C-alpha cells in the first residue's frame, strides 16, 4: 500500500509561493501565524520580519515593483496593512496577502485570545 502524503496547507502554500516566483516574504510573526512562519523558515523562502504590518506591506509593495510579485504574512493588524495593500492594488502590483487566525479548536473552546471577542463566538 502506498504511503499517505502528509502535506499540510502551510507546506503546500509555501511551495506554491516559491513556484509563483517569490524568493522573500515579508511579515510580522505573531500568535496566529507562528506555525506558518516555522514552515517558511524551513522552505527556500527568506523571511523578512518587520516591526509592524504597515512596514511589511510597503516592503512587499517595493519588492513587487522590483521582482514582479511579492507576499506579506501577518497574524493580526489588518487595518495597519490595509493602506499598503490598497496602494498595491491601485498600482496593479501582484501582492499575495496571507492572514492567520485562531485555530478552530481555540474558537470552539472560547479561549481568551487577543483580538478575539467572546461575543462573536456563539
């Protein structure tokens, strides 16, 4: 019997980013993307960490202008990243945005996590 291929969404995504032509990915490590950042560290992509989402977004914008495509990954802070993403969209730059969120198991157990409201999890 053939051995099952245990490819996770994260490893698949990292491989597809490489296939899209990315050599670097920008981002802000945080609770919701730490597992994915660990996968990225083992991939051929160079992770460029930034101090906040807006900086990561503008760095990814500049990278797309120079290299044709770019990516940014973050766990929280969508509103901080929004201006950079909107600017890249207006300039028709291919920018891949990867967002993390709480695991399903954490949602169902109503764990108190940052950026998470128990009022929204009925």
